């Protein structure tokens, strides 16, 4: 049997390397091509479907073509000061000498004091502005976050123009700018400031990804929004049955396991073709075969794999259930959607609509294929919900 750990062959909770993705090559080429031509691009969709993997692969292509790249994940930014500091750091890190100094400054948690570093920073400040110091003094941006954010938004264009480069700035989980707790200040003020700065950045292309699709569309589509029509939406292509078969069979072979197309098709069917769920089920199926010391995956291994996958995700599913229990009638409505039952039955329309809205805002459900229908984003979570007993009485 193969010695490669199954978690490496079937990754589920981290971006996938460009050479390891299944069925996303066209997406990578199209996103890289658009950004390379200066077309701002938006990718919106549920978590764990491959958005970040596609974006990082596209940025890798552009980097190899000589583009500068700056990435900021808004999930990791607590406030405006953090956002500003991270963007400044990601931007100046494109210069190798400054990148080396940044590593030392971040490791030390303070400004560098040696003569060579001070001289290099002074030179950079003269060229790019005093605000460059935000990168080399961790926490400084938090003392004046508004000034720091203004500087951060303008810096990519300064660096690109100074170095004769094109730069791509990637904001992951961008819908966080519109979060109800307003982590970076008033969303309307922030997005207007962004639009103004971005329009003055002809050497910069922007890539936005977000896991709450309707929030992303609300940020970029309505004509009264500051970022209206600022970029083109890219819809990820569905991964075809043939692509899944080819990808899964290759991974099973690397795991030292034989398999056939029927096994792969069954895995995709049970996982609903959802990328994370499919990879998890494939991994658990391979685990079941290995535990039986079988060199070949059979149909019953897939069924055992499904049980292992549900058990593996039990804590995650319980945590998701707690999140939706905070929504009035959220569990009742989610269970109905998971079971294909009438969503609004025996519920006042306004209450049911509020529950649907809350589930959608938390990324639990998404529009189904039929008009007005809904489906659970994560098929394995849908199976978990379906397995629960009757919902609590209506209160």
C-alpha cells in the first residue's frame, strides 16, 4: 500500500496546491488572464468549494510572470488597524530586502534598530511615504487606524509605479467589510474610500473572494453601492463527473488502492459533488479499505467511509447546529430543507422568512435549483440534520 498520508492526498480544510486541484484548471487560467489584463475580479460562493485555492493558483501564475502580489484574509483582521498593517506588510514584502527586514521585525515584535535596517527604512519612507513605518512597527497602525488605512489603500499603486510593476491585491473573505459588527468602521464610508483609492491605482488589479454570496453581490452589484460594477463576477465551473473520476482514481492509486469509476461516482453522489465533502468521503473510504487491509476499494468501503466521514465531522456539525439554534426556528427550518420538506409549513411566513434569512447569512443554506427552493450548503451537514429526531414544538 502507498505510504502517503491520506490527509495529504485528500485535503479538506486548507487551500489546495495548484498541481493538486481537481477540475479547476480553467478557473485558474481565466482568473489569472483577467487580472493580468487589469480586470478586477470577484469570486463568491460557499466556504470549502475551492475559491481560495483557485485564487492562490492564479496569483502564483501571475507572480511567475513578474507581477507583484499582496494577499489579505479579512477573517484574520480584527479591526481597521490590523487590516491596514496587513495590507502594508503584504505590499512592501514584494521587495526582497524589505521582506527580509519585515521577517526580522515581525519576529522581534518591534522596530529594527541596526544601522543598515534604519537606513533602508528611511530610504523606503522617502520614496513611498512616512506611513511605511506601519509595516516595521507592529501595532503602530492601531494608534491611528484611519490614517494607516488610507496609507495602506494607496501604497500598492506607489510601489507598483516606483518599481515599474503591475500588482494584484487579493482580499479574501471580503464580505467581512459589511459584517454587522462593523469591524473596520462604517461599511459605506470604508467602501467609498476604497473605491476612490482603487480608481487612482492604474497599476493595480483587485481580486475579491467571499463566502457569503449574497453579501458579496450586495457589495458589488447595486447601483447605489460604492463598489458597484467595480469588478466582474467569476463563477467557478462545476467539477464534472469525469474530472472527479480522474482525480479520485489518481489519488487512490497514489494511496496504493485500486478503484473503479463506479466507486468514484458513488462517492460524488453521496457527497453531492461538494469539494470538501467529496474529498473527506474519499479519504474516509480509503481509510476503511486500509483498515480492512484491502488493496482495492469496493462498494461497501464507500458506505463505511460515509459513516466515518459523518463521525469525523460530528463536532463540526454540532457546532454548526449551535449556531443555527440562535436563530428563531432556525433548526426547524434547516431540518426541513435538509429533508426536502415544505420550508414554510405551519410557520408564520414572516418567522419562516426570518429563519431562512438567518440561515443564509450564516452560510448554512443557499438557493436550490428550483425557483424559490433552498438547499444545505454542506451535504454532509444536511445528512446530519436529516438524522436528527423531530424538531422542537413550535413556540
